[in-house]
């Protein structure tokens, strides 16, 4: 047994349990007692701004640099088998970069829309309850 196998087998196995009871306080929490959803409108706004000001521009810039480097390398290796492989890698990179940029944009929009969605849901529930209230006849 190699050292890496020994260290891997020495680690305690992890278990997943999805059938634990809801906490008595009604909040959503993991079995460890730590809250798994703790965000305020200010935190969501801050996260959306971080995506907009840092992640999107940095990802776009770094993706463009990688694209340019791959194009240059593909030109250098044009007569070799490596050239077409680099062109394929560049195509895949462009697709993945586009997917990532779209995902970042979606996450940013979702963070900004969450409060509106919750407010609209609460208002809709309130109106539904209000229509069917037995207390209206008194």
C-alpha cells in the first residue's frame, strides 16, 4: 500500500443524511446546527456588486488573454498535430468562457431579484389568505 493510499484510507468516511428533523425554531439549518441560509438584502446587493465590479470584468479580461495566447500558440504549431488540437482547445475555451459569463450574469440578476420575488410571494400569500378569511363576515 502506498503512502497516498494509506493516508486516504486513514480519513474517516463521510456520510450524508437527508432525513433529519426540522429544527424546533423553524429555521433551516444543517444537522450540525449551523444556519445554511443567512443573507440579508445588503449581503445580496454586495455579492451582486462583487460579480459586476470584479468577477465579470476580471473573467472577461483573463479569458481574452488566454484566448489570444492560444491563438498565437496555434499559429506557431500550425504544421504540427498540436496546432489543430490548440484550435479545438480554443473553441472549447470560448464556449466555456461564454457559459461562465452567462452564468455570472444570471447569478447577479438573481441576487438582485431575490428580494422582489420574496416580497411578491409574501404579498400574493397575504392576498390569498385575506380573500378566504372567515373573519370578514363579522
